[in-house]
C-alpha cells in the first residue's frame, strides 16, 4: 500500500515554450494536484545485466542484400537467375534465357514487392499463419519470389552455362552472344536502382572469358534509367582467352538513385561473364588486407552505431532455419572471396542471398559496434523438415568448427581460415543460440529436444564458458543457460505486459533472452503509440534486469520496396534511411543503460483526470557508484500527466538543482516518421532546473521521458506534505528489489 509521504514538491514546468532547450521548474504548494507518482529508493538496488539492450539482425526484407551489405549489383553471379529458371539444380549445362518473360513470371527488379501477408487475394493475420499456410501448400516454390535483376540489350542472346565454371563453388556464368545492333550486352538494375553520387568513385570487378579467337573491347558504364545518360565508364581493351579478373574505377558525374550498370561489347561474337561486383571505392579501401571489400553501407552502419547496442544476435531468426533444411543458412558456404560463395535461396523471406554477409562479416560488424556477438545456429530443424538426432552429428561438428573459426588461434584449422580472410586475431564469443522458434509453451518441433541435447553436450564439453540459449523452457529434460522469448502484440497488451517478468528470480526461473519483441498489430508502419508501449515494456525489463539479461527489438531493418513485416526499426531505400519512433526509444534506453536497478514504485491517483494505470517507470544507476541516475517515465495516454517524482534514501538530499530531460512525444498516437519527415518523432533534449529530491514532471501525451540526474551535495528544501488516498493500493509496477 502507498503510505503518506512528506515531501518538498516542485513541478518540472515542461511547459511548451518555443525553446525546449531550457526548462525552469516551478515550486508548487501542497494543494497542487498530481496524476501519478514515481518513488525511487536510492538505497534499495540490485545489479542488472550490462548487456540488457542490444540488436537482432536477420536477413529479412532485404536487410542485408540491398541494405546493410554494400554491394550495389544484384545477383552478381547469376545464381538467382539460375534458381528462378530451374537451372541451378538441373543436370543441363546450358539454358537459353528469355529474361523479359522470366521477369514477368517472377519479379522485375524495379517493381516493389507487396507484403506477403496479403498473398493471392488472402490476408493473413500473422507471420506464423502465413508460414504455416505456405508449408501446407505442396505446390509452393520459394523461387517464385526471386527478383530478376538482369535484362539484355536488344538483340543480345543470353545463355546460362555451367561449361568452364569460374570455380568449384560458382558453377553458373552468363554467356552473351552479340546481336545485329551496334552493341550487345547486359543491364543490371541493382536493388530498385543503383545509387550513385556525383564525384564519388565506385570500384568495379568482374570475371570474363572470351571464347572467340578475336580479342574484344568490353565497356562497363554507370548509366541513367533509360541508358541514354552516361555517368561514368571504363573500357577493357583486348579481352581474350580464359577466365581473368578485371577491375576498374568508375567516377560518377551525377547523383542518381535510379541508375543502372551497363556492360556492352561490339559485335560480333560471344563473351562469358561472371561475378560482376560494384562497391563504393571507400569500402574497397577500408577492406585493405581482407579478401573482400569492407562489407557495410556507411549510413546504415552509422545508424546501428548510434543505437550503442550492447550485443548483436545474428543471422536470424527464421533465416537460420530456412523454410526447408536445403535453404537453411550454412556458414561454411559463406566463407572466402565473394566469387567463391555460391549463395542460397532465402526461402522464408522470398529472395536470393549471395551470402556476402557470412559469419566473418557478422563478427566484423559486432566488433565494429563494440557489441557482444550472439551466434544463432541451425539445430537441424527447419520450418518444413528436420534432421533426426541419429543424423545430426555432422551439424554438431560444424557448430564446434564455427566456434574455432571465431575464437581459435590462427594456427588452428578454422582459425587459420579466419586469419587468411584478414583477421588473424581471434574474436571473443560467449553466447550461442541453438535453433530459433523450435518450441514454445507446450509444443516442441520434432527432433529439437534430442538435437538440442547433442549440441549442448558437445559445445559445453569443448567450450565450457559458452552460455547456450534454448528456444523455450525444456523443463527437467535439458540443461538451459538462457531461454529465448519472443512476443509480437498490440500497444495495449504491450503496455500491460511490462509486468510479465515480475516475480521471476534466478532461483525460480531460467535466465531470459527476449530476443524478439515489438508492437505489430495497431502499430501502423511504426507509430508513436507502439513505441511508447514498447518503452513501458522496457521499464519492466529493467525492473527485472537480473533475470531478463538480454533484449532486442525485431526486425531491425527493412527495404522500403519489400516490407514483409509491418514495423521495422530502420527503414531504408538505396540512398537514405529513417528510424521509426521505436528506433529512438531503443536509443534512449541504450544510452541510459544502467548498472543497478533502483526500486521504483508507481502510484496512480484515482481522483485525477487520468485514473487508469497509464504511467510506467524505472530508475537505474548510471554508474557503479550510483552518483548519476536515470529515471524513465512513460505516459501511455492521450492526456498530459503530472507525475510526482520522489527520491528517498541516503543521497536523495544531494540532488542538484539542474538536470537533463530527454523526451519523445506526439499529440497524435498514429504519427510516424518517413523519408520526407525522418525525425517527425524523435527525442528532444532540455536542461531542467529548479529540481530537488521531490518534484513533479509534466509529461506530454504519448511520451517517453528520460531524466538524467547527478547526485551532488545540495541545499535541503522545505518539506511540503503530499498524501495519496489511503485506500489506493500499489500499482503492479511496485516491485521491491531484492
């Protein structure tokens, strides 16, 4: 129960002055009203996980291919074409192509992909419903979703061939036969256009062989939408003989987000090409000493870095499982030079993966972000089939080998492979997840438990420090270091579920990894009400940060032209990006990641205008000495709320008169960010003066408020009595720290 408290009361006058950079507190009398109160006990604290807020990268919605992965050419080795045409797994050695017809039957590279949750005239309510329906349809082939990113110049004959392959892993190349026109060749559309900037350099590399006796001149150019405008060009003179690698620098004379890459040669004769790649030249320079260019698109990498993620889970998600085992991600196939990576069909999310982002690149990313890597492996279970325990041991050995690749010395077998790729120093890894969504409450996919035990035993024996993550609570049947937990829901339910982890302790529960959560239903394409609800939920995560040790919003990225999921933290096209309001909520909590949780009690005044539980709060120490504290207060309502903030316990008298207030809000819960207004909903930082250990914060509707206070000696203030109605009980947010 809430007991009457004598306090000195001030109000943080967050009055909407035109200049939000400076706010003056107003002293109030004891008769002033308040809607809710937040009491923080500076003495009652518990240590919480230092890794609590991180990110989860999955190859969904072109998050990597056409997104974070900086390759500008789509389907650089023609493997997606070969898969779409049924040639990749065919015994045939040649296949003439009608690329125009193939694009009409599959997807043209310039046409946006509609959400698959509205497919063939039917709407699906969730990802799970869509996937289960698709698995039941025996006639469905994920190749139907492949984008056809190449088109020949008029008169050019295009043939896929396996004759004289480039290498043992890259079996398919493109043979072009000149037509009757002045030039013959091929156009690549990139990912909904290539983005080039005036004055910027782009490094082209490709492999060519000339089956004719006569040498050829081959020109590669950056061109406009209709190929009539030339932005940059280079001609390779005298191409002859067998396979050779050719490189050039192209300098763009213009900025165009809808450019094309054009390869052409003069008639007559044939030309065979493979692995046409285009990277910004700064990526090539940054990748010096590595087998491949620096793999990350600069602006999207900066967007991730701004989140300050404590950990990174990768590479899925459903992407790890595959719709079938044959389409699951396999880390060994994603090693070495790009031209030696065969790629695979991302059947779950409906597009081809070059595997340019492999285990090496994911570890580079985690290292660059300063994030703890969490490597998710396939457990021998896919959406549609699985590998039995009797046959899964080779996959267990692959998991062990992956850990040697990551952390082994350069003179070990797989550590040597890593060193040859450009990173001789071992990485550190402490977490591995065994599978993804293979079980839930009361259900386990076939083979998961048996396979999990085999993986767990082998990994723990070889790497006893590893913390291994199960997909669910397996009860007494299996040892578990952490349990994975996923939740997608609506704003109201998300707000209510801030208490889901209350009462769980290391003594009565497994440690929890909330690796996927978000408001999806009722969240629009990423709106304010969804973000505010998520912030309220995150206060519950902090309150239980001793048992809930890791948490990540999902999904992380989505391409504007392929949005298979309603809410995604970062939305991009080939030239720009914006964060939805949830992005900024995640950033606010990460920047205020604490060392200890301070007991936080929330009480609603039933006599106030807003009498429901619409306020959530948590407070943490910003340093081990707890001389700095962060208080998060969430107003999940359409009305302004006056929240009394009371600090108690030793040190509360040392609150200075000045602090910082960072807040995110909107009067309209449906407000969203966009390319045109990328920061329509974004945090504002203000100096807040006139504070003491007791004050009132006037919180805006639909707002997330972060108060950052430094505890230093300050003059005491005159006490004013603040009393709550005696019959009011503690809210569900009232959880004492142990």
